């Protein structure tokens, strides 16, 4: 037998109040295999545990994709509301992801599940995003019966990539707080406060323009514990004890991580890809040192061409305005088949070949035709020749393509770190700059920031207003959500309806405050796979300012895109006061030059023959990140803004460059 097959019906018991060690009880639903007459099947079964800050009774995410799939195949599925959420106790103890009891609660729940008479004693965990964080935090506590994990799209540091990035505030977490506030325990009987949260979410883009936020003045103030979190997010750019709590920061505690099989999955356009890729690399290296007679690989890594959600649910082959081909299409069907094989092996001891599979599965983006496609019934189809997207209801998407590839490790040992230098006049090449390179200079105006045209974001949801005549009580909050920034790659042209975009809706590369460096059209395909960083020599007229970096794949001109499709691959930011590290602030001396490092998330992409590799440098990326006012005032408490004259140096003594991991064909 190589795979569990559907052999059972399902019986469920709802809202068992499972006590934690401090007496707080967590609402827990148990779905068990059942016989044809509906009675529980005899015997002991392994457990699949999901713990959530949203809704354990979600008919799609939890019941449909987990309980209805695994229980018929001989697993008990346990779904639990986190402390302070849903029907669990602990009102006032929920702080978004900053929950001091999280690891202990995970341990206690795993051990409770293992002790039940219907349990085989082996417990696996599943969950995405916050549902992945709680797996990581539980694994640090090393519950004896935790036997396998599948951690999906989970950050391992709220400081580095979730709520702050490069010292700037990642504003998608402001948006996420509205969803967590709307169904907070504190507002159960307060319809006025709930409506305040709703109205704030309906006007999210307006709130983003009101920064810096002040205590008591945002709708989040209706939930004091979440407002407290908001001001940690906005005001605390120095890494301190609050950021260091394990529920928020696991990456320096991986030596305590349970030595159990674990899969880490996600996408190149997910905001947290750097974190789970690095987590896998650490655990793989640890396993190589310790070895194991029981298994050949303790950890696996899967990265596809997805954003935070595209792998799951109905799936999609396209993200944003880019299609990656039919192999990119997964959805819960493929996802569950793979999860079943994983848990069959480690929770049931089925010999299904999982041990011998490669440790890493990557989707290498690129190689497609570059043709314009449009969506029809959710699937890409060729665009009608000669018909512009302006006359259609849906914009064109580009056929970028890609393919899956198995690897042994991450990062790839054969990837060669290759500096591409920035040159005067906008060139980008492996040739080093000359002694007399002329610097690039621009003005950063905080009142006219560079807009975010697509990005690696999640949770940045504005809520669509309920049309007149419909009862909002019958429309789930999630059904009303749409991202303020489309969560995926888009052609880099401003457009109506997007925050900070203005007439005449130019290409971002046409803005005076976006400095473009690009190669000549490539004479061969070049694959870039791995972590990336940008090293810049900079100065500013201000004591503090931001420097952003964005890597793009630039298509040749075509009928649909006369300027070429400008495909963003990844981006990041550094707030200059943190150029020496995040344990202290160091302000710039106006006119002095400094070398800084902007860490980009990893990527895997083939730049095709005839394309260009491009690096965009600017000083804002809004509303992906908060805008630096350039004043040097305390973070989140500035009183005014000022323009900054910023410079990137391009000479031999101050060589600015991006280091690309090149994989030879």
C-alpha cells in the first residue's frame, strides 16, 4: 500500500474545551473516521492538527481542504481556535502574532491529542501563514508526540519581513489588523465598534495617507491589544525584547527546533519566501551534521511561482499580470496529494518513496513565449490580435512560463555570486566602473512617493462596501476583501485606482525619482537562482532617508507592450539610519558617503535572450512601505516632511552593484 485511500465516513465533536497548563481552555473540533452507520471507527489513528487565528469552522480552508480530505483516509483531524480567538477563552490575550503563550499552547494541544484513546500517539501539523507560525513556535517547545509538519508561507521573524523590512514599516500588517480586529472577542457585543472597524477597512487606502498614526485615532483603537501591536509595528525600528519573543522571532532558536520531518512551502511572490528558504537551509545543514538512520532528509523545500495564497484553494497558473504555464497550477488537489504522501510516510510508516525524493523542488520562472494572454473563466487564453486591453474588461497578462526542477540543497552550491555593476548613464554589467563615474542624483519628495505597482504583500485588504439592499450580516468579511496593492507582479506602469498613481500614468522608469540601471539586450539566456543583495554607495542631504531596490526582467517591445513588459521579480528597502544594523540608529552626515546593503528576497528566473536585466533604485515604494519623511525624527512620530537630495555613487572607489547568483546552463 503506497497511499491512504478513502475508507471512512466522518463524525465530528465540536468545541471541546481543551485546558492549557494555566487553565485557559481552547475551543477544539475533532473530526474522526466513522463507520457507515456514523459511529466512530474502532482503533487508533494518527492526528492532523490545525491551529488558527481565523475561523476553525471555515468550510473551505479548514473543513473542505483538511477535515474532508484526511479523515476519510484514516486520520483524526483536530482544528482549534487560538487563545483569545473564535470560541476559545483568553479574552484580552491575543496580540496578532505576538502571543507569549503560543508555544506552550501548541505543546499542550499536541500532547492532549496524543493522549486520547482514539490517537495513535503521532501528531502532524498543517497550516498556512499564521497557521504556519504556530507550527514553528510549537516545534521550538519540542512536544514528544509531534511527529511531522507541513509549514506553508510562514515568516520566522515579524521584524525582518512581516511587519518591518529594512527598518521601514511593512504596511500590509496595518491592513491585516482590521481583519483581526473585526471579529475580536472584545467587540462581540459592541456593534458600534465593529462598524468602526468595518468602515476603516472600507476606507483603508485613505487611512494609509494619514500616517503617522496616533494612539486612539485609528479604528484599531477599538481593540486595545491590537492597537498596542500597531504602535510596536509603526514606532519600533530598533530590534528589542518585544520583537525577540519566540512567537515573533524563531530564526535564532532553530537549534531548539524539533528533529522531525518538515516541509516548508511557498512562492517567489510571497512576502516571506526568504524566511522559510533560510529555515530549510538551516535545518538541512543541521541534519547533515547529525545524520539520522531513520530518514534521509529531515526537511523539504517547495517554492513555486505563487503569491501568499495562489498555491492553495482553486489554484492558478497566473499571479498578478504574469502567467507561468500549466505546471504552475496546483490548488488543493495537488497540495493535498503531496501532504498525504508526506504524512502517510511519517505518521503511518507507509513505504511510498518519500525518503528518496529530492530535498528541494523549485519552479524556475521564465522561458515562455512572451505572448499576451487574457483570462477566460479563470484560465489564460491567447489575446485577440490587434485588440488593445483598453477596450476589454480585463488587462493582458504575459506568458512568462517556467518549469519545475529538483535540487539537492538551498542555496544552490553551483550558483556563482556575480556582481553586476551600476554605471553612469544607466548601464548594468559585470564590467567594473571607471574612476570618473558620474553619480546618479534624484529628489525624494515624501508627498509624491513612488507607487507600488504589484508587490509581495498579504493581508492588505480593503473591504468592498456592501451594495444597498443587501444585508451585510450574510456576506462574510473575507468575501468583501480585495488587496489595496495587487499581490503579484504587474507591468510597471501607473494606472487609475491605485494608491499614489497620478495622471498621466507613466511608466515607473519614466519618473525622475526612479533611477534605472539595465543591461544591453542579452545575447544568451541567463538563469538567476538564489539569494540576492544590492550594495550601494550613497549619500543624502537628509539625516535619514530610504533606499529601495527592485530587480526586473524587461521584455523586448511588442504589439501589446510597445515599451516592453516590465516584469518585477523582487524588491526591498533600507532605512538609512539602520545601515549599521538594527540594534541602534546611526544618522547620516549630509554629504558624506556610505556603503549600504539592501537585502532582496531570493528568486529563480531565466532572463531570456533579447531581454534585459534591470535594477531600479528609488527612495520610496508606497504603500508597500511607509514613506520616510527625511527629517530624522523618531519613527512614527514625525511632525513634518522635507525633500531629500539622494545620491548613488558609480565610480571605481565607490562601486555600487547587485550580486546575482548565476546558474550556468
